[in-house]
């Protein structure tokens, strides 16, 4: 059995709060909880929105260095690829122009995708990234592949977030549908846990380390947006013999790092 830890949407700032929440205190609590309870994991994957501004990556790197396990970062719409590259080591197989790479384990591979679209909160997956992914999946043959990415390629029934999904997500799903070794999608961006299947392929999203989006009902928009009074979480993923379990784990109380 292989254990993977999953975090998303740190929205780290070296100073100040994000939506009334202190991202440094929240991340510190997550790291402490993981180091105490899950230091046997292979690594932790962070599905994007690592930092809210370029000057925060240096401070974020120091905090991530306190993990007792390796960290695999991804880009989200808030991230700077250049700043992320300068602050974190990336695998040698990472693309030159995108933070997109894979980690191959004995029985499966984890593929970390870059869905950032410059100048937009929506995502995209351009021809270069598609070609890389197709080549990687083909080279893996029958070895199962688990894809981690920031932007969902499908609507989830979440107000406002569905407007900020990956553009042409249906084309992305059609493309990966040709590869039977793709077994699961793990998605960030929406600050809320959901799970389902699309075209027979299972997917999951996760709550953020920083702050949580409200539930879809009652309906809300960006003018009425206020973070949900819900505790942050990370995911514990166990993979063995083609089986996957995901446990959402609360690592601190809602009040931790919240400023009224």
C-alpha cells in the first residue's frame, strides 16, 4: 500500500490574511498534523494556488521545508510559474515551460498537470501540455496513472466556481478517455470537497487549507461571498492493487487562524 497526502489552495502570504484567515497558521497546523500522523507517506501533493503573490514564495518554501516527507507542488491561477520554480526543486522530467511532471512508483504513476492560464482565473490545457500528457500516458503502458491538477475539467454544480473551470474541459476528458490507465482525477481550485464520476472516471475535489467556499445552497455570488465557517482539511490517499481510498482529514478547528 502507498500513502499520498493531498493539500490544496494554500493561498500563502508572508504577511496579512486571506479572506480573514491566516494562511501561515493554517499551513503550520497542517504540517504539524501530517508530520505527527502520516510521516510514512510517500509524499504530499499540493494542487495549486500555492501563494497569493510572488514575494511570498521564499517564506512559503521555508515553511514547506518543515515537512518530514517530500512535497510535489502544482500551479493554480494565483501562482507564478517562475517564482515557484525558483523556490522549489522540481523533478528532472518537468516540462521546460510548464510546471508539469510525473513521479513513477513501482505499481503506479502520479502525474502533476499545469492548468494555469495566464491572466485568467479559468484554466486551460494547451497543445504542448496535451502532447506531453499523451506521450507520458502512452509510455506508461498499462501502469495505472493518477492525475492531480488545479482546475476541474467539468462542472460540479458549485455556484461561481463552475464559471472558472478548465476551458474546453470536455476535450481534455475526451483525450484522457483514450487511455485506460488513467484511474482517478484529483482536483483543486473549488475550496470544497466533492466526488463523482464522469464517463466512468472517478474524480474528487478537496477543501482548502486556507478558507472554505460556501455550500451551493443557498445560492451565492461573488458580491455576497463569505467563507464558510468550516474547518480546513487535507486528504489521505491510499493506493494498492488498483484500489483507491480517500479520507478527508480535519487537522485543526475552524477557529484556528481566523480573525474576526
